[in-house]
């Protein structure tokens, strides 16, 4: 998905009443950085035909994007589907029309997303029949571009697990084949719910050929016995084809192992496998390939292609890049992973040295993603011919299309694309698909590159035509405090002034403060719901967490450390003045106190005009407030351990350790936050924690000021990159606000840029 974490879907829109509802809601979406669901409904009613669905989508897009400047990826179109089980003639093609509507909306309106209430298609059937039809329809909707689905997860099953006969009946009904509805109804009237086969066989691969057994083991993440199977199939292929074992090994790689890994990727893309399972399959693949290589003649350059990967300079996050490395390596490519914080020259020189087929760049933040266009321009300037693939949480497809151009991109400039192309990959498997296309025969590669360039040119022209009506940006900074924030009659007094270090914290105490759901769902990839999710938690995640906590204590790869402190402060407009802690006992008037540092915060332009500074006592009040500051880390040993696991090919364990370390850092931040609340005597919701880089205080440069106030590097070993990110990665920094009215709020990027 290209919707950033934290973005709210604040409303749904349609054209039932013409433009009015859209014109009311879109400004709110722009103000809050929200996304909108757009239903294909207008004054004539709900769109049923393909043409009507697409026509209404274009109308809504023109108003939202071309007139108001809403980002295309903030529009989520619901093309609507209708039941195909009533026998009504006008609804017999409803399934086909919806699928084609999704495909055309995605194709004709680049950047937008789609959502669907899937179960509408099966209304009126018995539950077990609905489950089959919903599952098969969802599978085909995803294939044509559906991004999100509204489903009851207990009534959906993976497409591959649907009985083949039932699957065929459902597809006949969806695609309106002859007599499909009566055949479908008759079958499910006489057949009950599909029974799960379970472990009825002692050997689930019984009756399979050797190639099928290898495929099954890779798909089901079984390492044991894979090597004898590789020996067996190479011997078979060598005898059957009268070739050497070297040639047979190449054949096995291309016709057995790589297709198995592709099947894993396809199932992940369809939502049938969670990411940790994909990584476990990759471990089986790695073991199989390592054994197969014993049969290959050692000859230089045996590879599907060469890719140079790097996390750009200033960025310390590389879990996404590591996943790309794993997927590419296990699909026959040679990957040169340069690590994180890699300068442009190092990337380019390595690509030249190895004659790379592509360069892959990763970045987590907006600030570090600026390295990507610099790399593209430098490659163009030097006349190199390396395609560039980009990915990361801070960027999207539109960003990739924009940085494809190496001219100044002014209104009068002639578009000058980087000829080898710039390609955005949403995830590791899209990255694999791109590399496959870039290493395909020259004509296919050329068609693919030209398609990407044309999409970029179309988007540039569309945006250029709409810029004339864009509102002028505000140039004057508003520093008047928000009238909605009331001064406090009593301010808390801390137990000490200045900084304190905590380095003897039990892992169990930190674990109690973790958000377990976030660990399981976000960091460990648990995307299922209902009974399936509960089964995953009970059978895998809970035992794994217990084992990993024991391992962390034994190996000491999680080492919690905290530096926090209390500092006297006052607000002045949009700034927070932090004084030297020793001044509190000096006896001097506040006007003569030595200023330690100033933090500047952005202010909302509309609504309550909130700014973080407003929550503290002002200079004009004459009162001295307290601001708690904190930096926490789980230590660099976690990063080192993750790297060891990655190098050893233990991809899934590295993934789980990374997720645990990151969430434990959040738990440690909450542990410290609770301590501050206790020491200041705060109750209820008081004592909110705000971290730089998020919506209320987006400027990471303030990390440098924070490090000048707290002795961070000297006390707990956390440092800053040139782009102000914390190292090691599993670290967080925060300012704590004790005011009872404090709330989490957003400041738009244009507002923040004015500070």
C-alpha cells in the first residue's frame, strides 16, 4: 500500500448530489493529510456497467486531483459489485463488470487505489457457498489490481485451498459461462462445507514426483531432507536427458527451484502467506541451491543478473533492503549488498566494477529519500546506463515517476528522462518482477522501460496542467498561541533537575510495556484475522516470543539503556526555551537565567491552530514549567546479531529479532514514560510522549539540539547520522508534555516547512 502509516480515511464521497459533497470533504482531507473512499455513484445512481464505473471515477478524479490538488494515492475507489446469484439478466455480468472496472480505473487513473465489499457478490447463497464464491472472486479482483477488501476473514480461504471443482463452478458463475448459476446452486444444495484434509497422510508428499516434493518442501518451509531430493532429481534429469550432472543441475535450478520460489512469491502477493513464512521458504531454497552448486562447474559469471543494493547515505534502516536481497538471491541473482548509509560514489563505483544490471536504493524517511534523485542525476551526468529501482516507506510510485526526469522540471523545461529508467517497487516481490523484466530479452526490456517512461510523462503533464490553480503558500509565520489551550494554575515539580541514566533495566519489565498486537501484526507480519490469527499466535508467535526472550537474556543482544531528564522551560510563541538546570536554585530572576537551547515547533494554520509550545507556561506568565526529555535504546548488539543471522542465511530469525528489537525499544520508551508520569505525579492521560519525525514535530534536525541537552552519546552510546537519524536503529527519542489538554495532532508539511 502507498498510504502512509497514520493517515486516516475520514469520509467517503460520491457524486450522488453532484459536486457538493466532494467539495465539502476534499478540503478536510487536504488539511489532515487524509485519504478518501470514492464510490462510483452519481445523480443517476450506482454504476453497474464498466463504462459508467470508469466515467464516474474520472469525474471524481478530475475534481479531487486536478482541481483541488489531492494526491492520487489519497483516492480509494470502490467500483461497487452486485450479487450475481439472483438470476436477474442485468446482473449476470456484474462480476465481470466489476473486475474490468477495477482494471481500467487502475490503468487510466495512475496512482489511485481500489477497495471492494467482496461479499456483495454472493448475497442470498448458503454460507458455505458464499465462502467459496467470495474467495474466488477476491482472488480474481486482486489479480486485476484490487488493493483493499472488506471481508469477513472467517468466510474467506486461500484460492489454492478451495476444492478444484468448487473453484471451477465459482469461476463459471463469475465469468457468466453457460448454465453457471443453476450448476452452482445445484452443487452446493447437495454438498456441505468443504472439509479440511488435515494430516490424514503420514507423508503429505506421498504419490508426488521428486520435482513436486521439492516444490512442496520449499512452499511448506521444510528444510529436512531437501538435499537428498536434490541429489535424486539431478541424477534423474541427467539420465533422462543424457546430459552431464552440471547441465542437469542448471535445468533443476531453472525448472524446479526457481518456479517453486515464484509460487511462494505469488502466494504472498495473494495474501496466502505471511512474510516470515516467505523467509522460511527462502531458507529452504538457500539450502537447496547451496547443495545444487556442488554439481555446477565453477565458472565465473553464472547468474541471472547482478544487482547492487544500498540503503542511501544518512539512513540507518535496512530491513526492507535485506528482504529484497533475500528474494533476489533466492531467485538466481547475484546481489552486492553495500549495507546502509552508503555514499553515492560508493554505489556508482560498485555498479561499474561488477557491471550491474540494476541499482537498488532504499530509504525510510523523506529527508534521506532526497539522495535518490541525486543518484539518478549523477548517473545521467556521468553517462552511465544502470536502471535504478527505488523503494521504502517514505516514497511512492509518483515519487519514482518524478525523479525519472533529470531536467529542472520547471513549467517551461522540456522533459528529459533518465534513459535507463527509474522504477518504484512497492515490496520485494515487485522488485523481483522489475529485475526479471530488466534482464529479459532486449525487445521486452525496451517495451517495459518505454512503458514506465510514458507513465511518468503522462503524470508530469497532468500535474503541470493543474498547477496554475494551486493555492499560493503562506509565507508569514503565525506565532500567536492557541486560545484553546488554558494555562495551568499548578505546575508539577520534578524530583531532580538535569539528566539521569538508567542502565540496569530488566528485559521482563520492558516486555510488559510492549504493545504485543503491534509486535505480532506490524513487526512479525501477522496479517490474518479471527480464528486463523488466534491459531498463529498460540501455535507460533507466543512460543517464539518466550524462546526469543530467553535467548536475548542468554546472548545479551537486547541491552536496554535510558537517558532522561527534567529541564526548566518557558514558551515564547512557537518556541520552547530550555534553561540551564542549575538556574532553578540560583535565586536570580527568571529573566536573567541562562538559556540552554530553543526548540521550534510548527503550528497548524487552521482549526485550533495547535503548536506543541502552547502546552507549556509562557514567558509572559512569569511561571517556570518543566519539560521531560528522553532517549532510549536497546543497544547496537541487536543490530550486530541481526546482521549475523542475515549472513548465516537465517532470514526468518533475523526478521523476528529485528521486529522484537524495534518493538522492545518502543516498550522501553513507554517504560520511561511511565516512570516520568510517576515522578511528576501525573494521572490519567497526562504525560503524552511526542517523537520527532511524526506529525506534530516532523523536523528531525531537533535531534541535534536534544543531544546537546541530554548527554546521549556519552551515556548510552546513541549517535546521529548526518540526516539526524538515531543509531542504533532500535532507539527512540521523545519530549513529554504534562499538560492535561495535550493531544496528538498533525501539521501539514507545508506548514512545518515555514518554521
